[in-house]
C-alpha cells in the first residue's frame, strides 16, 4: 500500500509493519481528508498535534491479513480521489 500511495503523490512511510503512516503536514487537511475517507468507507486514524508535530499530521493506515486485494485496490481508488481534491493541478501533496 505504501508504494501505491507514494505513486499517487502521498508521503507514505513503510517501516516493515502493518501500519503505514501517510504524512500530509497540515492538521486541517488531515481532518478534512479523514472525514472524506470515512464517508467513502475507508477507515484511517487521523494524527495531529499534540500527538505529533504539526508537520507530521496525516493518517495512520493499517492493514490486516484478511484484507482482500480488492479491498486494497478500492482504498487506493478512494485515496486517488482525495489526492486530486487536495492538490492544485500539477502540484505534489
């Protein structure tokens, strides 16, 4: 998932575990993105100050062995739509 998210322009960090942080760098954007993902059926944990420094605000995504490939593909599709909404045309996240 980290690779797929990175291809979409997200700063997704894989550390060899089932948890992949997605850094957005802005708590307001992270909260708005969290709400959009939840409405779309993609569950993430928002992270923002005081739990992390403001520049590390974003999502904590986690994955289970019983997630099907179709679940992961759907989540990537929803994240792609969010990326389009979060970035001006041609800009990186």
